[in-house]
């Protein structure tokens, strides 16, 4: 998650106005800045991104969280905490949105936290956006361009293959007017996000074929260790998939010794084998035995 989270934050810091207007669906606002999201509490908490805006005569905060998978603890509980801390610290209205990047994530997020007990009612609401449900073609046609690197994760037009859609997204991103050094970063962000659903070789081949900035983009990847980053991102995704299955089926906590042991595995293919086994295995003890035998 860390690589994709970093890319999303980079895009918000670069195009805060696009993200602010997208969240509120209105143009009549002014971006005052992007807020340092380290929150000074007893235990460190970090929201993904806070954009300080002025809407009419009132200042407000637009809060984005980016998720590749479903959350533990559940997202409604996390969001209630984030929003409450923002209100306490900044004393301004907070408009919160959770962006789910992967197609299978966020399907059970209701968009609110609700407590109704002993006559006390607490309701905290936020927007849920699953990228796979957004019209990707509309973004390619109209913008905003700050969100275009997310387009490969969005719903593609009917009848368009995944590879053709990725090629169209890269082509449109290449056509956005900006200086060449910025374009390299822009395309690299698109490529990194695309790695959530596309094969790395496919992504790099299409970028090389579709952009006339091929040399600078390839050099950017080399300088930043892009291939290694995608490989690490693939390992983290495989680990997340495995831990989610074990948590859902057997209640394995993220802090449990077994989870820590799995987190030390570097071999992506081994994590994928264990993920397949975890889906079918009858018990957590049987999984431990399999893990021991696999070493």
C-alpha cells in the first residue's frame, strides 16, 4: 500500500484544486493549502490528505483517504476517528472521502459510522468512491487532469479491452500540456497506479510505445527504481491479500506473531501460493503446519 499511497498523496499535493473541486463537485472554491496531516495525539495518527479550502466566506477541510483493500479496523470506525480529530484540532467543517483503488475493495463500506445505544446516537458520514464505478471515459474527455493517472483503475467503455483502455489512458495523459520533466512524473504516477491491476511489462511497453517522452520516462523509471517499486508493491499486495483472508476466515490479528512472520516473507510467488492455500485450508493450525512445511 505504501507506494500507491505515496503516489496518491503526490498527486493531491500537485493538483489540490482538482481534488478539492472533485470532492465538492463545485468550482466556486479557493485552495488555501495542503495541511500537514500528522495529528498530535498520544498515539500517532496520520490521515492521508487534508486540503484547506475556502468555500464562499467559510473555510473548510477536504479530507481524502486512499485504500487498496478493505480496512482493519473497519473503515467507518477509522473515519469517525479521523473526522473527530480533525474537528477537534482545526475547528473547521470537514468533508471526507475514501477512495478505493482496487476493483474488489470497499464493496461493504456503507459511508457512515452509526452508534445507537442507551439513548445516545452518533452519526458520522463520509463519501465512498470506488474507482471501478467511475466513468473513465468521461474523465479522459473532460478532466480534471489531476485525477487522470487514476483513470486506468476506472470503469472502461463497453467493448474496450483492458490493454486498449490502458493505452488510451496513457495516450491522453501524454497529451496533457505540461513541461517534459513534469510529464515524466505524471506518467510514472499513472504507471505506478496501473500496477494495481495491470502487469508491469504491459504498463511499461504501452508507455514506451505511446509517449514521445519515451527517453525521459524510461530514465525516470531507472532513476527512481520504478521496476523495483512495482515488484515491492506486488509483494505488499500479495501479503495484504493473504492477511485479509486469514483475518476473515480465522480472525488473525495484524499484530499476531503469525502475521508478523508472514510479513517477513519476500518471495511474491510464495505469498501467492499461501494465499490460495488460506482460502481452502480448514483451520489456522493447518495453515501454520503448511507454512512450516513450505520453509
